[in-house]
C-alpha cells in the first residue's frame, strides 16, 4: 500500500506556497491533532495563510523523519459523540512545512528563528518540559531544555534583526502548567542571566515579546496501533503519523486583541476563547486531567489497557467516579451546577466508543502530572476534611509501585506486569531516584517515606499530610504483593458505584 504523499493526496489548501510563519517546539500527537489542525482550518478559509516548522523537543524523538518523509502531511481522524450526534471525520492536515531535529541541525532551527515572517511560537513539551534547567550556552549546539532552546532562538533573532521591536514574537505555550506563559517568560529571563546575555536583549524580551497563558483541552490518543489495518483499508494509504482524537476541543488564550488579529481562530468557527485562563484551567486540570492521572497507573496495574476499558469495568469506573465526585469536586470553589456539568461531560468523553486512549500513553511524566493535577486536590481535601482523599492516595501508591521497575536497558527503566514489559517514561533523575529508593530502602514504609518527603519531586514534603504516609504504605504493600484490587476501595466506601 502506498504511503501518504503529496502525489497521493490533493489537499484542499495549496499549502506548499504558504510561507513559514510559526515556530513550534513539539511534533507529537497532541499538537498535530490540536494547534496544527486549527492552523490547517484557518488556512482552508484563507484566514492565516502560513505554515509551521516543527522542532523535535527531546533527543529521543522519532517523529521528524516520518514527518519529512510524508512532506509534512498526516491524517487526523476525529471520532465521537458531539451534541448527541455521531462524528467520524477524516482529513489530511497540511499546515506543517517540515520537521527539524535540533540535535542534528541546530543551524536550521536558528535559520528559521531569524526569519522576519516567523511571528508565532507554539509549544507542547509536557509539564516536565517547562522545568528550569541550568545548562551552558553554546551558540553552535542545541540546548537540552525547551526554555533553553527558546532563549537561544530569541537571542539569535535579536542579534540578526538588530533588536527591532516588530521582531518580537507572540509565544503561546500549550503545556498543562499553571500560568505557563508567565512561567516560561520568567525561566527565559533566568537563563539569559545564567548565560550573561546583554541587558538590552532581556529588555527586548520583556518589552517586545508576548507570553500568553493558555489552557488546552482535547483528548488526542494518537496512532491507532490496535486497528491500523482497518484504517489503512478505509483511507487507501499508509500514514505513519495517523492521529486519532475526539471532536471536542477548547483553547483558552489570555491574549490581547493584537494577537487575535494575527491568528483569528474565532473567525474559523473554532472553540477558542480569548479570556482569563484560571477559571477554565481549574475545571479542566482538576477534573479531566486529574481523573486521567488518578486512573492511569492503578488501571494499568489492574490489567486494563485503555480509558474506555476502565469505564466499562464497573469497579474501575466506581474508582474514577468516586474520585471525581467525592474528592475532586468538593475541593473546587466553583458554581455547583457548572462543575457538575463539566464532570458529567468528562465521563461522557471517557466513554467515547471510538477512542482507544491507552493508559500507558497517559503515564508519561506521571510524577509531574500528579504534582500538577492531583496534589492541589489532595492538599485542599486534607485542609477541608482533616484526612487523606482515599482514591487519590491509592493512585499515588500505584504510581510508586509502577515506578519500581526491574532493570535498566539503555538508560530506560523497564518493569513487567502480566508477563509484558513496560517502560517507565519520565525524566532520568526522577526515575533513578525512585528506582534506587526501592533498591536501598529496608522496607516499604521507608520507600514511601523517602519518596514522599522529596520536595524536588512534589514541591513539598507530602509526609506532612495527616494519615497519608500510613495509608499509602499500606496500599503500596498490598499492590506490590497482590496487585491492584478496586474491591478494597469499594468495600471502604460501602460498595458505592
């Protein structure tokens, strides 16, 4: 079967004639099924007329070669129920011009950064990708961190374009981090100080570059590995970057009217709101993303593979719904009707029969996700009720067991469950710390205490929460010996489903 190519597919937009106007850090499923899909929609209607250069964010990425082999083309399939109606849409997206591996072609990234036509920067490098990393500056070599790459690109642009005010960028990060734009700006200024970059550069960054706080919402599950042959037959071609997502989407951007005119998402009928992010963020991160993190590792260690599988398992579903309604919602100081409505819509989205959202995919960077998505609820619940949130504590125990692993292969920690191997995917320092703790601690209580007191992981010493260490230790011991058993939680909650 032929591979997806320009010769095979005639796109509705003659994208090859459009200039490169966006520099994007990240080339994964989410950006391709969200921002890049939106830019494609704008181009179809003649509202933006620009393409994206996608930069690989980590040294181990594998998407760029496939992206370039397919001339930047890939297929997005949106399937689900929207407004009570079945949706099943397939479309070839042509908004990406090319991908660049910065660890092999850093000069190409800097060349793009110096182009006057580049106006916008988007990113999605996961929560961990936004972390500050102190590293040396080498003009001829890509920094390792995303903020480091962006700082180097900004400085190169500043020098080449002589600090022109109009050369400043609008930077729209899509990482699920609170105040992501403000945090990114602060990190770049810190890196500029580390690198002893000129004061007039930092002044230019502050005065002439816009950093937008954002919130993104769409479930994008990526490549349908379990039923790819069906899609190949239906599409009539082979697409290595085929991306599956749900119809629902929401993009909240805290940006001024100038930005709205540069990239007028709203004119294309997209669900983009130029508004304060905090309200939407709390709903989405605490409920939707919190439920994903709550379920993924406990679900995987129970034998389930997907979100849909969890929802079709009555006991696993009870674990999720009890976590949402008994622990997450009571801590949210938001209108009752609004948060109940959002929670109901989340559970409906989890039951999308077309979506194979793999729990192992959700497990990426689980420690930082727990810190961002569940720890605020744990804190607020403990403050309000004087005890640990039972389901969240259980999910933390599952995380600690999942990260135990068994051995390293090429600097990757491998664990086994149900006779199959899995990879623990997180930053190396986090993985090695938890692995070493398991190897060196005398007993499970010491494992839990050492992991939970690491403020670098969680931003606080979690042993301060009443009863949490004892409960998590008991759960870790039970899961480590017997595996995950949702009956334990159901019995404690009087069997409530």
